[in-house]
C-alpha cells in the first residue's frame, strides 16, 4: 500500500503579498512635504513675479474657477501685472484628498499688498488646489480662491430677482379747509411700467385742481410715455412723448417728442441714479399770444435712495432748453418721501417745483 500527497503552503506567502502591496501604495501616495514645497514655490513665484516658475508649476490645462473661468494665460498675465507685496505666508495647510497621481490641497495664503491699488494691506485668500503628478513633477491643474473668513456670506452670491413684467401705482390726495376762507385741492396720479424683454414702457399721468371760495385757482393735466430698449445693463435708447395742459400757467396745450440715450450712473441695492439726454421738438399753444414751436434739448435725472425696504426718497428733475431761443428754458423737479403702510398702501409726502 502506498499513498501520495500534495501540500500547498499558503500562509507564509500572504504576509509577503500584503507587505509588498503596502510598500507599493506608500511609494505611490502623494507626499505631503512635496505638495507643501510646491505651494511654497508657487507663492514665491507670485511675489517675485517669476514667469518661468509659473510655466513649470502650472499644468497646460490649468484653470482658475470663476464665473467665467480664468484660463492659464490670463492667470499668469494677472499674476505678473498685479501687486502682491514682497512677502507671503502659508497657513492651515492640509491635504484634503490624496490619490497616487492627484491630490486636493487647501491652505490660507496671506500677502502684503492690495493687488489692485498696490497699497499696503493684509490680503488673505482661502485656496483649494488640485495638483496632478506628471513626468517632471507636481503641476497645479485647478484652483479655487475665496476670502479667508468664517462669514456665511462668502458661501454664496446674492442676486436680486428681476423686476416684475408689469408694475403700476395710483395716487390720491385731497385737502379741504374751512373757516374764513374755504379751499379745496384734489390730486390724482397713476403710473405703469411694462417690461417685455429688452423693452421698457413707462407711462404717467397726473391731474391737479385747486379751488378757493368756490373759484377755480389751478388746474393742470400732465401725461408722458417713455419707450426704452436696453443696449447694455447700464445703457438704453429711448423715445419719449409728453403732453401738458395748464391754463393757469398760460399753457393751453404743450406736446413734446424727443429721443436719446439713458444711462444708469449708479445702480446698487441702496442708491440708483438714472440720467437721460435727448433731442426733440415741441409745439406749445398759449392762452395768450402766438403759439411756440421749437427744437429742444432735454437733460433728465432721477435719483432713488432706498432708506429701508418699506421707505424711499425719490427726486426727479427735467431741464429743457430751446435750440431756437437761448432765453427759453424750462425746469421742473419733484421730491417725494414714500413710506409703505401695507403691501398695497403707502403714505407719500411730495414737493413739486416748476
């Protein structure tokens, strides 16, 4: 009787495989010291304006994330032109994610001058960098930069919603006094704005009538329509038509048409300043005397100060000069303080000068 046997010794081999795998992974893992040295070299090149170092350290497809993104060539050009000071500091350095040939690094970079004004300043940027290992060493493939602050405001950009397509308002004022003399004053007004795409149509009409001791002492009717088309976010072209009837001012009817350009000189969440410059023509039928026809130039300005989300001050001015008669000019201004009581009703205190 005989027997045969075959024995495979596995246990001694497994530790060798595990050890070899661990050594290979360790050899391929991106070393933190090399990445920190790369960040130091890049920061040194920034303050020294070393273009050759940028070429060595930035990947060919490097991009600075933004809206829009900044390409490699533009980033290098900005790095060479802007001011960064003569010293830097790297803090809070961390390798957030590591792969054999790629790593995500975060750090806070501090420089000593305002990049735009070159004035002494402490500039702190929170950087998130994606480094890629290439044949000649580590190269920066992607960077995102933001202010190094703990404020939640740095996590988002607030964009105000667009204005409604249709917006309108109506006004009513009534003053009545009694005693030695009886006076009554009635004021009506309405405005509407329509914004179909790049076009904006604004219409206004107002009526004022005053009476003293049963005798009419003032009555005027004014209306205007302005049609504008947006050229850029700050610039538009417009056409405007105005009508005025004010017999107590000696004007039976006055019709004016003009066109020109409008410009938003200031446009932020608190202050808005709109300027209009136009050329046109007017016909005025007077209560007494001959009618007047004239080419004219208009300069208009509207300033809005938002004191609070429910209150504002608005001033609107219009200067009209005749191109035919140097001494014939008109000026009007309205100043109004508005305070909202509800979503529908507001109180308004206004002053008009003509």
